[in-house]
């Protein structure tokens, strides 16, 4: 019985939903090298503290750590390099306008491989939560567990 590794890759950033209030979500492609996609298929990824920032008219993913591929040669990738996101110009323009509002940021919420074998990221336009909002989230989660 052969297990399809593409179906198993679904890495979520749980702290993003706890630390931030999600306003809008978007799925985007990501520019990767050969050893990076192999490490992602082996689930050697850390999505904590990763966020997006604009450079000119392009959106880049910062602080995404993709572990070094063991079987890679001297061509192995840099683990924490900035990676370009593939989005339509209209989506970039819309989110750039919203980012100019005070206190908004774009965080990575999920990294997965879709049905056609391409690596995708789900990013979210979000606003940081205050301490009392975090307490409410903890209370909600505890009530759900008790039920």
C-alpha cells in the first residue's frame, strides 16, 4: 500500500489564530527551490513567527524556516530566506491598501500541498489581539473542551 505524501502535508500556525484577529484570508503560491520542496514534503518546516511584507509591488514571506534537506548537496537552500508569494496584481493592490491602515499585518496561517502537488500558503490579513481578547479565546477553548 503506497501512501501519498502530498496528502499528509498540512502545516498550521496555531499561534496566529491565538495572537491575531483574522480579518481576511487568501491562498497564494510560493516560489521555492528543489531542496525546499523536498524538505516541505518531509515536514521540516517551522511556520511560527512568519509574516509577510511588501517590497515594491511584490509580497514576500519572511521568517519561514524550511529545514535543510539531508540528501542535498552544495546546492542546498538557505533555511530562513525571504520567499516571494505568487498573487494577482489586483489582490496585492487591495491588501497593500488595507495594510496602510494602522495595526494590520499579514501572517501565515497554513502551509500545504494541493491536489496537483504544488505548495501553497494561506495568509491572513489580521490585527493583533489585546490581552483581554486572548483571555476570551482561552475561556472559549476551555468551554469547548468541557462540552
